C-alpha cells in the first residue's frame, strides 16, 4: 500500500472524482495546484438516457444497476485519459448524496475501494457542493460569491464563502425549476429528457399569448415555488390542439421560470450587495444550460452590478469533474472523510439553516431536504 499523502495546504492534489447520484455514471481526474488553480485532466460521462427514455423518466432500480455495470469501465477511462495512472492519484472524491441512494452507494463504495487499495484519503462529497464549485473548473471565480443552484431536484440561492462554508438565502418550498421543466415537457409529450426538448420547442413559440400564474408575488425573502406553474401548464397542455399551441405554451413556461428565477435572485443580490463589495453571481446546475434562463439572469446580474458566470454547458449537468474539484479543495483544507461515510438521499448544503428553518416540515428520518 502506498503511503497516504499529507492532507492540507501547501500541496498540489490530483483527485479521482466519481458521480453516480442520478442517471449519469461519471468519473474525472482534476489537479488542483498549490495556488488553487484547477486543471481538468479528464472527464468521462456515461449517460443512461436511452435506458430511461421508454419510461419517460429515471427509474431508480435501472439507474443503480447501470452504475454497477459501468462504474469500473468509466473510472478506468478517466484515469487513462488523464495520463496519470493510479500511482499519480493523491486523493479520491465520490458523491455521497443527495440523490438516488442506490446509485449513490455504487459510486461511494467504488471510491472507498480505490482509496483503501491505494492508501489514499477519501472525501465524501455533497453533490450540491460539486455544482457550487463547478464554475471554478474553467473560470476565475474567487470566493465569496452569490450562487443560484438550479437543477432537476434543487433550486436555491446560497452565499458561498468556500467548500463547507455556505449559507442558504432562499430555496424552493415545493418543486424545483428543473422538475417543472421535465413534468411540463412530459405533459406536452416531448419525451425524456424533457428540459432540452421543451427549450427547442419554445424557440418556435410566442409565450406572450398565454398567461401563467406568478408565484410568491409580494412575499418577502428569496424562496421559490413552481408547483402552481406546473399544475396550470399541465392543464393547458391537455387543451393544446396544434403544434403552434404547444410551442406557445413551451415558450410561456420557459419565460415564467426564467422570470421567477430572476425576481428572486434580484432580492438576493440586493441583500448580498449590502454586505460584499465583490459582486459575482454564479449560476450552476442543469437548468443553467437553458439559453433563455442564462440570457435573463445575465441581464439581471448586469442591472445590479454583478459579474455573471456559469459553467460551460457540459459542466452544468451532472459530471464527476465538479466532484473531483470539490474533493480537492477540501483536501487542501485538511478535510477528509472516514471510510465508513454513508450514502445520504438528503443532504442540505447548509445543514444548520435547513435544520433550524426547514422548508419541508415532514422531513422524516432521512433528515431535512433543503
């Protein structure tokens, strides 16, 4: 067994990252220099889209089985493409939640095996923290910054001061924006994955023809709500008679989601600007790949004096490079995980706030959702 690297500042880190929280089996190798600059050496993603498409969404059992079948091959490819070999790794990072727990267990168990076999430190990474740092893979994004994390399962505004140091400013009280995209796309019979298909259809529509409900108007704070929009749009989808009707509804939905993201982000920007001179607004997660959402949020950031930054499209959706980077930044701070770290289906980024101010009161034994 190789001697374990010394954990902490003053060293470069070459980390194997593993991501299996939903329907992508991913592995990547990222090097973090002593000065905190990231270098992506490889990123391999096996998508399960074809396996889930017949069911119109992700089937947890199918996802977990596919992860078991693919994780070894994907990890070997990532290490080979990085050109470092197993001997060149100095740490292992694996998603430990939140997500579909069967899939999370696969990647985390594989990461533990590599760490044990090679005598390497292990970092059990919060998947959301991976998204939070994803813009730092390719761009200069110094801490602190204001983050809008918007994906299929999550929608929240965070003040990010570094890994392990984030404060929630607002979150969805019901559905996530990405879930709204996907469910409305399903109501329009657009197939899976629904979000990109809805965006393509919206390009030929006129959203001004359809009025949709606006949630939380007049409500203080930075929380979101998309359940009303989802219900109203699903009802209207059943009434569509022509392809143009469907395109107009898709455009209206996309505009409504982008508008709410903008309105609530503006509230967070005003609060953040009172406390920080450095004004950087980072948007991450799968919905950050939507062109209209990016356009609207870019304009919103500019109006409030914030620099807008989002990861390249390939790193908005789930990937292992962001997990590797989050793990490397934790290792640079001397933060590691025990080998008995568990998979967590729920894992808020800001656990203290989530426990003290739960948005979902019926959290159950799994803990607070957000």
